[in-house]
C-alpha cells in the first residue's frame, strides 16, 4: 500500500531527478512535461526526466505492485487502462513516494541502472482489508512492470480506460 497523496505517487531515480530539475526545470526550450493536459485526461501518468507520476482514482492509501522483468511481460488481461513510458534510472535505485512524503522515507527498489520501459496497468480491485483514509473514488491495483529497453520511445496507450475515470 502506498499513500497516494493528492491522487498520485511517484517512481523516481530521485538523485538523478533532483539534479535534472536543478539545472533544467526552468528551461523554456524544453517541451512541457509532468502533468500536462494530455497526461491528466488521457495517459493518467505524468512523465518527466527520471520520473513517472502515477495518477490515482483516490487520494488515499492505494494498492501498488512493482515487478522488474528481463523483457516485456504479457499484458494484464483484467486491466482497465494500460500505458507505457520510458523511465531512465542511471543510479539503479527507484524511490516510491507521494507529494506528502519525504523521498528519504519512501521505499526504494534496486533496478537495472539503464533506460527502463514502465508499463502502468490500472486493474480494478475491491477495497483493501486494511483501514484507509476513506477517501472517495474507485479502487485499483496500480501494477507497474519495468524492463530494460534498448531505445527511447514515446508514451503509448495500450488500453484506454473510460473518461472520466476517477469517481
């Protein structure tokens, strides 16, 4: 379970993300990134250098599952929405946290120190057996599958869920 504060949580190579933001965040020549209109309404994920923000249907504790694979896994058949994006993790350490949590307090996962492809699947689920904040919104398992990729690719929607989706 992760606290999806403000309806999101992050997967970041935090030192690389922090360094990149310190030198590039205000560069007017870079294309928009993060929570763009398309990211909010279509992708459901925000993509930045060394970071993916996963939008959630609840501002609450949410179920998440992160798997690292040697190659692309099969598509989760019960997923309502599936999107893929690149995630560069040069330090080989992925931090998972949300806006209300200090990154140092979030769990970390050792991953290959390469460009990874991340598949985020929104799998409908039942409410968890633990006590949560009781926020409104649908329950999903946010399944993130990661594997090394040899080339950079654009964000790709493999299965488009309904719009509006959080409710």
